[in-house]
DNA sequence: GAGCCGGCAATACGATCGTATAGGCTGAGT
DNA sequence: ACTCAGCCTATACGATCGTATTGCCGGCTC
C-alpha cells in the first residue's frame, strides 16, 4: 500500500505533489503552479488531468479516504480491548508510514470541517464506540461510564497525538511513527485505559 | 477579559475581524480586503494600522498569546490533581467563551508549527507535567509511569477536544463550551485519570 | 484662523492567481 | 504512411492579491 512506485504515472505524481503541499500549506496556500513545480510538470498539465483546482482537491481527498479505509477496514472490533488497541496501533503505523504527510493533511481536513471531516471522525468514534460496547457487554467497563465521552477519549488518545505529531516529537527521543515510538505510545495508552494515571492510594487519601 | 467593548477602537475591530477570518480560513485564505470588509473599513485602513499582512498576523498572534497567558496564568500548580483539573476547566471555559474563534485559531497555529506553536504546546505540557510531578512526589502516580507520555495524555485530554470542537459537538447534546458541557467533559476526564476505562475485574480476566 | 497631524478612503501598480486555448510531440491503429 | 488520440508545454486573459501612493477631512496646537 506504499504510494510511491505502485503507480508512477504522471497523474499520480501530480496528486502526490498536491497532497504534500496541501498538507503543508493548506488548500488556499497551494497554487496549481506550486503543484506543477513540485511534480516537475507544467501548470497546464495539472489542469489537463484535473480540470480545476477544486477537482484536484476532490481527487486528493478521495485518495486519502481510500487510504484511510484501506488501513482501518482490517481493524475488526472483536476480542479484548488490548487486541483492538493493538490492531489500531498497527493501522496507525501503516497509515503514518505509507505517506508522512497524511497526518497533517487529515488534521487540516478535520479542522476545516465539512462532510469529509465528519465522515472520518464519526467513523473513528464509531469504531472505538463499538469496541467499547463489546467490552461493556461483558461488564468490563466501570458502571455509569459516559459511553459517548469514553469513545471520544479513546479516539483522541490515538488521533490527538497524530494531529500535533511534530509538536509531540519534540518531547520524545524518537519519531512518533516508528516501531519503538508507537510501542511506547501504545503502552502509555494501555496504562491510561486500564488503570488511569492516579494510583489507588491517591483515591483514598484524596477523594476530591 | 472580554474582547468586545473593552477596546472599541477601529484598530481592534480590524484585529478581531482578522482573527475571525484567519481562524476560519487560514492565513493564506484571508485577504486584506476580506478583513477590511469584515471589519467594515476600507482596505487602505488595514494597512494604515498594520503595515503589512505579516505584521497584522503577528499582532493577531500576539493578542491570542496574551489571552492564553491571561487565562492560564491563574492556574497554579498546587493542591490535588482534581483542583488543578478544576482550574484548567475554568480556564478553558473562560478561554473558549471569551472569543469563540480562539480554539480554531489555536488549532491552526498548532498545525502550522513554528515558534508560537511550540511555545503554546510546550507551555501546556509543562503545566501538566509540573502538576504530575507534584502528585508523583506524594506517591500518587503508578510506579513506572511514563511521565512524558502522561503529560502529553493529560494535555491532549483538554486540548484535543478543543481542536476538533465542532466534530465532537455532533456527538453531544449540548455545546462543548458551556457550563453543562464542560462539567460532563471534566467528569469524563476525571474518571479516566482516576481509574481508566476498564474496571478491575477486566484486569483479572484478561491480562493481555 | 492658519498650520498640521492622524484616521480613513480611493486609486494605482506589479505579481500571482485560476482558467482557457492553442500548438507540439509521440506512439498505437489502420 | 497516414491519422488520430492523448500527454504535455506555452501563452494569454481577467480577477484578485499585497502594497505604495495620494488626498480628503476633522480636531488639535500656536
């Protein structure tokens, strides 16, 4: 599912260049001439393949959604939460390594709002929600858990750091999207989900 | 610390209009003429007060940082984590209600990167880190806790939903930035920090 | 009351934007 | 061998961009 070399056509090169620049500078900050220069072609060719800037943006969006769907459709909501979390983990690392610009692009998409953002976000929340429902059915959740917020929390645990990846990596001694980086991330998330941050003694000492 | 009426000068109106549009469309998507129209003045006046678009952006940035500093300098890192969380809560609600466009603007700032983004993010992480250190000194944290990731998690618990506020509100039956919305948010965060999502029985049944 | 200064609008200019159009090159089909 | 479709470049046009310049107007000082 690598993006390079699988389709070396000029059209794909243009789309990839557009994705790269749009992730970095946003749609308004990316001109067709910029895309052409980045792809090493003439500006006219860009509009030969994608007639307007809007259509180019739509094709980039569609490609990103396809990547997202491809990586996360393998995440089956079954088994323990640890297993689901592990699948999520692998999906995230596949997703992030397939194209380094994807997290930034998605961050912009989510920020921009619109149907695509809602589809992405609701899809992720729905996935974690379904996973939580399974655990809840076996009595694995605390009674009285706010399922809506719990789903959001679980989603943001994975999505949040991805959105501000460069800022977070300044606090880590390794890339976030790497085997070691993801593992450390996963361990922290697992610890938080399993037992929170405060140790039980704290509860007794400080009920406030 | 309201933004309107405290300084009704034309210059401030222009700055507020710029903040609004830049939060919504980004810097590249906001022209000086747009700002002027939004503020109800002539484009020439915008560059009379702020000589260039870059300077205008800088002043908007500075104002936002000032608001951030003003709201969060009252958060003293002392007392229980619940108290700190409560202070955070109040700061967030003050911050979000003082100017509804601020979260989106900050989201763009963090996404864009740069010194301002790093200053903001590191400041927040540092604040939560200090709070965690205090709790840790009293033995309130689980042994072996990854302090770096715990700080990030705690920060993202409050920052994350703010960044994707419109997407999250679609799953809630109330505005996120409201007394009831914030309280529900705070309860979910408190529960997660205190005990995680999984109940202890789950631990025994499923150690994976 | 003359002079002046700062808030404000209007206009102009060069650059760059998105888009339209026309032309050149190449390879496959007949 | 000729044609023709498709990839690609080049050029052009109108709109809009950021910015510079000019001038109007009201309130201030001396």
